[in-house]
């Protein structure tokens, strides 16, 4: 699929460059930071740090910056605080990202982050009845400020289907980003739920996703998942009879994390994972070049990938 003309892009070949992780950057800058609140704590106590992170990514060359709403869920801030402050915190996250994008001096989009409500990497903990009202609150608060919805770190089809339900009626494009199984136990790339990645991508596109990405997993597993996605999309009948099949209707993308593999029974939010020493900006760029060759049109970084990584990617593009 060609990049839609309304999307801000980088480089002569027109790729979309996302920002990188927020939580580790806040920690590095000395912002208020602790578990379990994680990146939400700075939003509560020192939102100027969140603005600084956004501006750093804009200066590094990001075409799309993401709202700091990932941790604005009861899993991180507690049910009582979410009930009393969740909507206001999400609105503040939207306002801060919008202000940074609007002050960029060029076209920068804001992606509204819709996170896993019941715990990252744990599809076994997903409960639609619990997650639905939380996601509805985030949607209402963020909608005035975002250009695109980004369902992040989605571990299963069921989680993706709920995101689709909650966003029903929105006139903004919807991007789905699946997280992959770091523990390679089969020949086929899989979501953390064990569901095959290729068919899961097709399912999201059939429901209306205009981009499908892979994020918050090891860079080593993403290339095969992009290939599987392309193969599955090409094999599906296209909307206009194109020989590319459904592939012509969607953008693919990737933004990996920079820490070690997370097991299927990892305790989400139990502590900070160590950052890999072999994923500095130059090494991470080598992976993104592979993803470009595998058909990615949207690139960025997740946990532990910072502005210096994005800047080098921008220079390459």
C-alpha cells in the first residue's frame, strides 16, 4: 500500500517515523518514576517532563508522537484513582502531545495510545468486561487531540476485537500493533496468545485497521512476522481485485523494545527489565533496515529505544 498523502512522512521514499519509548526516557531525565504507576506518575506530578519527552522526539525527527496514556489504567494507577482522575489524566496526555506536535514547525501527527488494560504480555488475564469501560474513558478523553488511534501491545485477537468495538464510529484511522511471542517455539510467528501472526493481521484489516504493526517484542522476531503478514495479506482477495490482494489496503510497521525476552508467564509491571547492551542506535538501525526490506512502511521504537535511535533512523531515511 502506498503511504496516504495526508500522513506525515520521512525520506525520499516516504516512510512514517514514529517516536520511541516514553517511560525509560522519563526515568533517564529524572522525572518522578516508580512502579506501579510507571510513566503515568510524571503525568500526575510533573507533566512538564512529558512535554519535554515529546519535544525531544519531535526534534529527533518523529513524524508521529504517541500520547502518554499507556499507563493510565487501573492496573497501573489503581481503580480508585482511575475512577476519579483517569479521564482528566488522559485528556492532559492528549493536550501535551497535541501541543508538542503543533509547535513542531512541520506536520506531526498525534497517535492516541490505547493500551492493554489487564496487563502487558498477558492475554490470559484479558477480560473484556473489565477493559471495555477503561478503553471507553480513554477514547472520550483523547479523541479531540489525536489524528490516529494506536492500539498498542495487543496480545490476542480478542483484545484487538474489543479495541475495534470501542472505536466504532470514530472518523480517525485505526492502527493495530500486535506484540509477538519472544519465545520462539514454532516455525510460524505468533502473538503472545499463541495465535498465528499472519491470520491475525488479516483479521485486523478486515475489521478496518489501516495499518498493522508489531511492537514491544524482540527485534529478532519481527522480520518473520512481517513476512508472514505480507504472505497472508497477499493471499486474501483484495477490495478492488488487485493482484496484491488485501496487502494493498494496509501499511505494515514495527517498533521493537530493547530489553530481553519476556516469558509467557511474566508478571507484568513487576519491575524494570534490563536494557540490552547490543541495541544501541546503530544496532537498532540495522534491524529497522531489515524491516524495511520485509515491507515495513512505519518504523519507530518501544521501551528502551530513545530519541538518539529515532534521530539516526531519520538520518538514514
